[in-house]
C-alpha cells in the first residue's frame, strides 16, 4: 500500500507579485519572496508553521503554460476562525461572494482571488483554530 499526505498545493497566477499582495492583504497569508524555478516559471511559497513536520505548503505559480481561473471547483479550501470578519474583509475589498451556505454547525463561502481562481472558506463548529 502507498501512503500519502498533503504536501504542496499550487495556486496558478498571471502576476505572482500581485498574487502575493492579494493573498497577504485579503487572507493574511504571507508568502516568501518569489524565485525562478526554470522554464520561465516563478514560484512563491507559504509554509504552514503551525503544522507538524514535514509541513504542507502553498505555492503561487506563474509561467507561460499556467492558466488560472479555468476551473469551476475551488482550487483551495481554507479553514477560518471568524467568517464574519472574513466577509467584512471581502466586502471592504470589493470581492463578491459567489456562494455562501450555513447549517449543521458549518458555514462556507466561495469567492474568487485576483486571478479568477475559485476559493472556499470554511468554518466548522467542531474545528476551532
């Protein structure tokens, strides 16, 4: 049997500098400085310092064959400790919530990042950050 666990999550972008700023300003996710990773590709990483080692990480990725916003399912789901605060932040930034649902001890919202990627934020009453 092969054992697996989450490792790297790629988020496609057209402009890595703008994506670094967007994720920092809107979601409070700080990325390390971008670096070249071959074939005109750029990457920036966010490591989850609060997770046990080896830690999964997010990678913003930009390159000639990278096409953000081409899916109708979320490219990333994040757990949030305060959905009201996130909703207020999205409203403040003019980011539309495309779907929101509450019930059964859960609340989730879907919205797009600056590149049109669909994201999902989740709050679960049994999973307090």
